[in-house]
């Protein structure tokens, strides 16, 4: 018993240790990292072996021995790129100090590129690799643009840089987050001259605009004063005319108002009278409808009291008749079932008796060696006592109070008359030989020979 307990404890410890090992191989991927599982990780759609399996979020089980894993950090990487003496399309060398922010991409295909090309590299190595790619693309973009485009259309310049740089960064699994170009200078001072030209033009345009605005202001002021006097005089004339017209309009409006009020009062009075008459008419109609409804309700009530009671009585009689008929049917069916069961039992009893008798007769025939005649003789021999008893009882109940015999010894035979009388009485019992003959059988020899019949007298 102690050995069994020790075995169970050892097995439990082994299972617990195995479970801990398995649980330790189940890894969860943080949201700011990409978990790269490498080793035997399955095949691609074309049947080739996959180099790695990338997970951003979620978790996965790392099989021991055949699989391992590492993390790729998704923290953005800021790279300072000070491009100097880049040759533009006009063959003017410029300096473009800028700062790029990149990070490892979480897109499915690009994430696989990062797993294949950046796994195991330090942050400094990833920065240097990205910086080389950015410098090459910056030089390419500047070589396709003029100084004026670079200096004035910064949106186009930044869009071209973003497109070219991000396209190349995706090849190694990175994506471009932000581009910030701080300032653009050239060694010949062309950009500075463009700035001065633009500033001088802006100053001249401003001075011209100020002079034009001052002139326009003086002219506008004089015109405004003239227009003011004209407008004031016209406004006064219009005001007087407007006042007169307003007074006439007020008078006309008062007259129209009085007419409207009178017409409204008349319509209101007519409407009130009409509404009152209509209300009385509707009231009378409603009372008439109510009386008709009450009469219909009374009639329905009386009909319900009489017809419903009659229908209930009729349904009651029908239900009672059906119940009585059903009861009689069930009684008749019960009696018929009882008679059938009784007759069936009697038939089974008779059948059983006859079957037993048949079995007994069959055994008697077998005992007689299969000879039916010998079997009948055996049955008769078994029943001979009862047969004789029945023959004797045939005359045992005869009641003879007194017999007077006149024996003159003159009988036809040798026996006296008294003896003949008794012999004749005994002969009234059917002889056994005749009984056997009537049954179509022959009296066995051991029971005696048949008695010869006397001859008829001439």
C-alpha cells in the first residue's frame, strides 16, 4: 500500500511538472510588440515552408524543441537625417535637414518582412539601416525637382518624400509615421536671393496697395458726403410722402377693420345659432339611437332568457340521452363479453375433456397393439360391470304389489307357467348380444354366445 501511494504521488508530480512546462510555453503577445515564432511553423499557400509566424496581440503555444520566439518592438524610432549637398534638377546643391519618425509595421505582409530582416537587430542598427534608405530616397526626390518647387511647394515635396521613403521602408518591414523638414539652404545663396526677391516684391506690393487704398479712401469720403446730402433730402421728401400715405392707409385700414369686425360678428352670431340648432338636432338623434339600442337590448335580453334556457334544456336532454345510450351500450357489451367468456371457458373445458379422452383412447389402442377391435374389447371388459348393473337396474324399480299365478302345469314347454313368467320378465331386458349388434360390433366370446330366437308357431 505505501508503494502504491508513492507511485501515485510521483505520477502526480510528473503531471504537475509537465503541466507547468506546457503553461510556460504558452506566450501572450503585448500590444506594443510583435511576437515572431520561428522554426517549424507550417507552409505557405504555394507549399513552401514558412520562415516565421507573426502575431500582433493574442497568444500562441510555442512547441518545445521545434519552435522558438522573439519580440519586435513597435516603439516609434526618431531618426535625424541631415542631408547636405544634394544635387537638384538645376544642378544646385542644397542642404535639407530633416527628422523622420518610423516604426515596425503591423500589416500582414510587411510584418513578415520585418520578421525576416529586422529580427535580432539592435535599435541602433535599425536606425542606421533606415537612415541609409531615407538618405538615398531624399537625394532621388531632390534630383527630380527644381529649387523653386522645393522652396515654395512644400506639400508636393513632402508628399514625394513620403511616397518614395515609405515604399522602400516597407521592403524591410518598416512604415513611415512622420516627416519634418526644418529648413532648406544652398551653398550659392540662391534660395536666400529668392527670399529677398519675394520679400521686396511683397513690400512693393504692400506700398502700392496702401497708396491705392489711401486714394480710394479720399475719393470714397467725398462721394460719401455728397451721397449723404442727396440721400438726406430724398429721405426727408420720402418721409413726408410716407407720412401722408401712412395716415391715409391708417384711415383705410380702420374702415376695413370695422367692416371686417362687423362681418365677423354677423358670422359668429349665425354660427352660434346654427351650432346650437345642430347640437339640439344631434342630441335628439342621439336620444333616438339610445332608445332604439335600449329596445334592442331588452329584446335581446328576453330572447336570451327564453332561447338560451331552451337550448340549455335541449342540450341537457341530448347529453342525458347520450349518457343513457352509452351506459346501455357498455352494459350490453359487458354482458356479451361475460357470455362470450363463459362460453369460451365451457368450450375450452369440453375441448380439454375430449382431448383427454382422445389421449386415453389412443393409449388404449396402443396397449391393444394398434388393433381397434382389441381396444374395444378392453374398454368393454373395463366397463362390463357397469353395463350389467345398468341392465339389472332397468327392472329394479318396477313396483308389483301382488302377482297371482294359476299354474296348471299345462304350459307348452317343460317348465311351469310361473317359471315361464319370470323368464319372460328377465328377457324384457335387452340382451348384450343385441346391444352389440345394434352398435355394429360383435360380442366377444368370453362374454357368451348369442341366444337363438325361438321359431315362429305355425
